[in-house]
């Protein structure tokens, strides 16, 4: 039971992080390779707020996430002002993620550099994670379903026309980046209070890749798709514990297979709820056909 | 009767390196006019459009809309001033449905705050319903209502052009720029488009600036024409004046043909 709870807890944290990446990468089409940097910032600041500032656990986590949001706005300003898109944006964010890792590895006061910050109290429980995940998912779902979400898709598909329709491209993209900064920071902070230690290498570029993988696996116009993928990807290391060495190889293989057969992601544009409704209608139809068929036969 | 000019192009020169796309172009479009901008390939018509919508900044001169300069403004600010356009190479949102395309024109700046969106307040649902309703009205006017659930990218070419006009009108502009709306259309589709544009012009009292190659279409549609050639204004006037002008004929047909024509 304890084991299952742990996997669920990790899955929940992963879902929180991925939900923001859905806004940024899925809907907004901005591929970022530095999301782990936001997780680091959120984790370090939340831990410091709690340990040195004696701020209560949940408030510290929230403040950590807000600092990470501020970092997103700070990096977003020069990057988006200069209209960097596509690969250029990805590389800038990769640089940001690496910068965060190197700075935290060499910053001795408070966070103890490469030695890592230890002795963070274990406060994150399954209940906390479940409640936080539900709240974050509720907010993100509403945002994506509103006109703001549709506008993001429009910008991804045809930026020139979207701007001519009256959208402020910079502010729309900035919000997407800030939202992803918030959820990643939030998830990172929650994880720090679960793991009780925080090293500069806890969130490396592999973590950023993981987050993007979840969005791409799940589908770019969907929230429930990436959420499923987030759960699967969080459980994967546990399932594949026996061949930990081969894990990344299997990831790579999965990536190639999905890109070959479902380039728009497992769920593409669809939401799970909609698909379940369709399945239910289909079952009802088959059922109706069977019963009427029987009557006619009788 | 002279009404006030909606857009005024004043001595605009646009230079890309050593290439002058436009040099010293001046014309003005008055309230409610259907104005045609014509000229052979490479005359600088689309560059002029791009300058009016903020994607190109003129080297010299000024463009005034309602008395205010549109230079150094972002496209979305220009849109809010009341200018909307279509593109020569269609720029729809290809993977969105036909209806969603028009909806984007209606809610590019949503009427509620982001906080309301996050919390999913009732205003979000209500606005969404109203937007859908209004989008359907637009589609109905353009005869695209039965295609509303199709992906915009899978529509036939002529319909994509129509949809783009519908989407441009959805931003409720005061001034509409159409870049070759009849490009790639056959004769029937072209006639249909003329009727549609006249209808739109009547219903919305829309001041319209039109780039076009089809002389017939321009002649039957526009009140006034401006002919560009090699970046300069060649002639301005009513369609019948312009069509008879020997220099215009020369620019369009070449010297040899002109002699035969005369």
C-alpha cells in the first residue's frame, strides 16, 4: 500500500508540472528545454523559506512557485520581446535551465552548493498532493477551455494572422510561460518536501525532456492526454526498475513509434471525457441493435 | 459629395536595401468607398498593404488612419484601431474548424479577465455561447453555415478565401483590406464573390481597399482605382478613366500590344 501511495504521489507531482507544460508546449507550441530550471527554483526557494524563514509548509511551497513564476517572466521578457520562436526559444530555455543548475551548484550560502540542501522536513503527503493536483488541474482546464486557450492555439497555428486579429502575441505567450513556470515551481517545491533533500542535479535536462515527452505523448491539443502520459511516465521508472539502464532506450523507442504512427500525440485533439462519451453512445447503439434484432427474430 | 478620408497615404517610400518597393506613393480612401489598388506583378501593392498593417515600416512618408498615424504600431494595435485584412497566400487557422476561425476574430481579446477564465466563472460560458451565436450569423451570411464543423484547411480554395473575409469582418473593422480575394477562382466563383463583396459593402457600409488582377472584377466593383507600376502611382480615377489610359494599358499589356490595341 505504501508503495502504491508513493507512486501515486510522484504521479500527482508530475501531473502538476506537466499541466503547465501543456499550456506552454501543447497549446502554445513553445518547446522549452529548461522547465527543470523552474522546478529547481521553486524547490530551493520553498525549502529556504521554510527552513530559514520559518514560513509554514504550504505557504512556502506557494511562495516558491511564485518566485519561479517571477523567474519565468524575467527570462520571458528578453526572449519573447525579441520574438524568438521554435528552436531558438528551446535553446534559450535550455541555457536558462543549465544556468540555474550551475548557479545552484556554486552558490554556497543557504543552499550549500553542490553539497545539496538536506534536512528539509518531509511534509508532502498523498492527501496534500491529491488536493493540489485537483486544484491546479481545475484551474488549468478552465483556462485552456476559455477563449484564452483557443487564442493560444490560434497563435501556434498562424501567428501572423492571430496578431492581425488583435491578439497581443507577447502577452499571450508571456502568460503561457508564466503559467508553466508556476506549475513547474509548485511541483518542484512539493517534491523537495517529499524527498527531504535537494541537489542541483535533482532536476537536470533529463527532467525537462520528461515533461516535454509527456505533452507530446499525450497530444498537443488535449489536457487529459498529457495527464495520462504524466501518470504513465511517473510510474515507468518503477515498472522498469529491473532494467533501469534501458529506460531511456525504451523512452526513445516509444517516442519514435508515437511520432511514426500518431504524430499528433496519443490523444491528438481529443479529450478523454469526449472519447468515453463516444464509446458509451456506441455501446448503447450496439445494445439497441441487438435487442431490436432479437425481437424481429422472435 | 465628399466624405472624409478614412485612410491617407502620404508620400510613402518603402525601401528594402537598394530596392524601392514603393516610391512617393500618395492616395486616400474616403468613407464608404470601394477602392481598388491595381498594377502588374511587383508593383508594390502588397508591400503597401503590409505598411498599412504594421508589418513593414516605410522609409519615408506617413500613413494616417482616421487622422492618426499607423506607423510604428504592432499589428494588434492597428487591428484595435479598426483595420482588418486578408492575405494573398491564405492565412487561416488550418486545424481549427470553420466556426472556430470566425470565433477567433470575435474573441481575440476576450471580454473577461484571465482570473475569470481560471476560475471558470459563469461569464465564460455565457460569452462562449454568445460568440458561437454571432459566429454562426457571420457564417450564414457567407453561405458557410453547413461547413461550420469542417477543418478550415480542408475547405475548397474559394471557400477558404470567403472564410478569410468573414473572419476579417468578425473583428468589426472600419476599414477592410482585401489582398487578391479572387486569386485562383474560376469565373462562376468570381461572379459570386463580386455579389458577395457588394452585399458586404452595403450591409456593413465598409470602406474597402482591394488589390486585384482581374480587370473585370475591379471595374464592376470599385468606385475608384489607383494604378501602381514599379512602385509609383501611375494613374488614379474611376475605372472607366483608368481603363482607357494608354499608359495603364502599356503597363499591363506592353508596348507592342498597345499599338495593336489602338
